[in-house]
C-alpha cells in the first residue's frame, strides 16, 4: 500500500452447499440449486419462486453456514378482495384494498373509527377463508358523574344530576329548574363529551308589567305585554310609530329595574332643498323638471 504496509487478504473457512434439486412437491417452481462455495463473510443466495397460488416470506434460497440450503416454505396464497366500507360502519376508510398473504403471516390493514366511535381493534384482518374481519365501531361511552345541586351555589332547586352514560352523537339531558325569582336560558343540564355536566346559570328574574300605551304617544300598538327575562338576555318588544311620526329606535326595552324604556314618537321632518347648497347644474335640472311639470 502507499503507506508501505502489506494489505493481506483474510482467509475464512470455505462453506459448500451441494447441488440440490427442488421439485413441485414443496410447491415451488422446479429448479436446481447449484453447487455453491462461499465464505461466512459473503453469504450465497439463489433466486427462489413459489408456484402460482402459493407465497413465501422470501424470494431467495440461502446457503447456510452449516452448508445446508435454507429453502423458504411455500404456503397456500390467501386473497381478500377489495371491500367497500359503507358509512353505516362509522369508519374512516372508504374501502379495504385487495390483500395477498400466507397463513403464517396474516395480513392486516390499519383501521380507525370516526370521531365519537371506538372499536376493540385498530386493524382489519384478512382471514384464512379469504374474508375480511372488520372491527365494529360503536359509540364512545361518556360518563358524567353524580353531581349534587346546591341552591346556595346555583340558585336552583335542590337535587342532583345522576351518574349518566352518554355519547358524543347521543347527548343526554336532565331537567333543570331554577328557584322562584330566577330564570335560565335552558331548562336542562347536558352531559358533555368531556364527561362534565353543562349546568345552566340561574339569574335573577326581571319582570316588566303590562303597560298601556295611550294615543298621545303616537305609536301603533296599544300596550306592552308583561315580560319576564334575565339580565343576560334583555327583553325587547317591537315598537312602531304612527304614520307621520318617527323614533330613534324600533323596540321598547324592559329595563333591569322592571320598568319599560319606551321610544318617543316625534313628527317626521319634511326635508327641503337648500338651493344655496346645490351646484348650478343641479339647479338647472330641478328648474327643467319644474317647467316640464307645469
């Protein structure tokens, strides 16, 4: 070598695999494996092929360190056809692809359910009969615990929300009642997908009584109906002035004090043309229209 040192080859024990004839009895293409000589550092392999309808885990026969041929086992080929998955199965995949395998090496395809569903397995399996074993997707169970309801905490009727099993697609509701003098936007508690109860909020009830509207107010309606609401959802009633009158809003509002805030109807303003504010061209147009109308 350039460094003045001899590069001496390493002598390894010679391994010899004898010539060997393969017949169809082992379900492979008939062939002869040649006499093969090699060293442990350079394993010898010969291409290998199974008969039609048989498969193996390897496509080569290997000359082992003991001087014996390691011949792959050809096993009956199992084929599961392409299989369409309908929406009723609630799974992510649209279909299972055609799959070929041998009985010692089962074939599987990754399988997952849609959100809100679970299954006992994460794979679909091609079985020995050439049929697909498909996991069953069922609704994911959600457990909401027993939850006491304390009037001091929620201003609601004393009781409890029972331990409840629900699902994301089939939520469970339980009737819910506020104490007298309180109202909420919902009349039920909901068992949520995270396993926590969604409990309505009870707020002080505000009541505005029936209020008669006299003609001096110049409005269309005769009275405002008795109205009950909570501070989080103010109550309004559509309000309209008589023809020839306008107001700055089109609703009457029930205030937090229990009194009605009623718009004031005032005579409509008649808009006049300020000729000093118009360009000469617009004045000419107005004049022409006036002449044509005479």
